[in-house]
């Protein structure tokens, strides 16, 4: 199968190469023919998060370019915990926790790659398969003897932890041996020549390359991408409020996911379009030029949000998120679909109320208080008198009675207090 000979240069132009084995040699090998390459994902939670997106998309870029990719779930390494980039020991997971986490992330790995119907189908493996039966003595003889403690303590991630107050446990110290063994096993049994990861993985990758050379007499290749960080150096992966941006829609709603990219700063937008989307570089350059002409319209942020929400949650979720966003920020609430309202229920303060409260004379004030929109009936009365309450974006008076005719899709009531505070009331089904 032929490959795209320009992949290395495309990655470089997207600022996706931080460290690599000899660049000229790697570029040549990638242009010669399909390379077998892998990225590992440890199941430390039951969903991947935004920080994993670059790795998922790197595999996708390699597969689209004609290479043969492996997504490696770390059922074994996840039991130990990678010290890279961590200032303290990870909590060890139980077998049941790991199994539940793997169940959550495996569909996400499958979502980004083609496993069927292509000439270079992706492979999904779990390193527990070749590690769980490997005895400790065999591991020391067959892996440990090839790597020196001098090499291991020279790694930045290990040295930093050794110099810290908490130090590093032998368990985490051994992690790089496990990851090196993964690379060597894949080299020997799957013909995998190359490992990729974030820049904090470079030491682990080099250790694997060294093990392949010493144990298998082979040549491994390595490449890392820059960690996804904001202009202040903090990692992407959390909202401004500290909430993790999960790829699972049940842990972080598609609407909230869409909004998190709409709010990206202008200084970050070109980098994120280059590294987190599959858009061609010339198209990204065109988007950034148009954005610079009218930054207040946030054209680049909107395009980024569209591309990423579609990649992660699918086109229907993107459409609902766009619909909900338009309504929340000045559109016609009455035009919202039931699906979009359900999506908003995951992001706005939402209260479920019995239909028995519908149509009761003068029910507006207690309804607002019950829904938590106001702290009391008297506050509700005051706000309504000041024209500070809208139901489905229609101002209401003190004599307003909420009935089924005034509900969206027979169930939903959008309450706006002032200009910025939105709540949703959902009545039980008729």
C-alpha cells in the first residue's frame, strides 16, 4: 500500500513534532512505505479527555496517510501509573476499576480509527495480554538486565520525583521498564517499528528503543508531540472552572464541549486548528486570515468547535449544540428542538416539576422559587414587577399562569432571569 510521502512535513508544519529519532532517517522511512506505529492510552479513568485528543488524531493522521496503526490500551501499565509529568504518586486502581475504565475508553479508541473496510485497518491491543502472565523473575532476567539504573535515573521525570519531598516509589520507578517492554513486544510480535507520545514520554520511548536494540537487535523509531498547553503554560483538558473536559458525553455534555472551544483565546486558535483538526493547512490559514479581519465574530473559534464536536460526538450533536448556543445567546428559543433542550438540560440549572403544578392560578411565583430561579416568592414577585423574568424569552407579568400551551414540546420552560441567568424547567411527560 502506498503512503503519503509528505506526512512528516505536514506534522512539522502543524507543530506536532517535539522530539524524534533522527529526523532525516524518520522522514525517509515514513515515505518509503507503511510504518507500523503505536500510541498507548492508560485507562486511568472511564473516559479519555481532551489531553488525549492529539494522540488519537496522530494515529488517525498516520492511518489516513497509509500507515498501519495500533491503539494500545494499558490494562497492565494502568495498574502501575506513569510518573511522567506527575509530582505525586498516583492512586493504584483495582482490577474492577481498570476493567470498568477499559470498557469506557475502548469505544472511544474505535471511534477515531478505521478497524474495518480499509486496506490498512487499525489494531486495538491491551498490554495486559502479554504482561499479566510474565513472572517477576522472568521480567528481571528478560527485561531488567538490559537497562541500567543509571539510564533510568537520568530521565527527567524520574530525577524530578527523586529530588522532590515525596520521592518516587519502586512501583512507579518500574513503569518505564513496562512501557519499554511493550514497545519491544510489539516490535517482536507485531512488527511495530515506532512509538509516539506526548513530549513527557520521550524518556520512556528512548528506553524502549534501547531495549529493542539490545534484546532484539532491531531498530526502533520514536516521535513525540508538544503537550497541549495554553499560553500561560497550563494544560488543556480542564475548563476555566477546573472541570475536566472528558470525551464522554455522559461525563461532559456535547453542549459544554462545544462551548469550551468557542471560548478559546485568539492567541491559541491557529495552534488548536492545526493540531486538533483534520482540516488541510491551507484551509486553516484561510480561516485565520478571515478571523483576523473580524475577531469579534469568533469565526475561527466557531469552526474549531464545529470540527472537534463532530469528531468527538458526531454531526447530530454538533447541530444540537449550535442550535442550543444560538438560542441561549440571542436566538429564538421557540425554535429549539426537544433534543437541543435535552442537551441544555445537562448544562443549565434544571429542575423537574410535576404537571400537577400547571394551570394553577397565580402559580408563577412559587414555581420560580421551587425551580431555584429565585430564593423566595417575594423575590420572584419583585423581579417580575421589574420585567426581570422571561419564560421562553417572553416577558411575563404577575398575573401570568404557566399552562401546557406555554411549554416547548409540551414539557420545557426556559427561564431567563435578567440577561445572563438561564434555567430550565422540565415538566413530567403528559
